[in-house]
C-alpha cells in the first residue's frame, strides 16, 4: 500500500472541482494507494516519475516514488488545462 500526498496546487484544484466530479475523482485518487499504475494510466514524456489518469474530462497528474512507496498528487484539472504548468 502506498501513502498518498497532495501538493498545494492539487488541493486548490480539488477545491475548484464541480460538485458532481468530486466523488469520482476521490475514488480514482484513493485507488492509487493500492495500484499507482492502474490500467489506462500514462507516463508523461519528459517527466521522470509523473503519470496521469483520466477521470471523465479531468486529468489527475501524480508522481510515484516506489522506494518510499508514496504517490503525490500534483494537479487535478480539466483536460484542456492539465498540462500547462508542468
């Protein structure tokens, strides 16, 4: 089991989510504790430990550290905005 952490940006992104998306995003993020690389996740090019998962039209970007067994959520944004600030 991996520990889950949230960056300050991810916390703000989650606060800004539409109410109907929060339960789906929460479930997807919690599932990363058991399997940080679920089916459908993609490794981002140019980022050594960063992956993304799709949750509807939203993307959750996160880093995986297998040595420390941690998953750190970086961003949770609509797909049109998710990759701008990486």
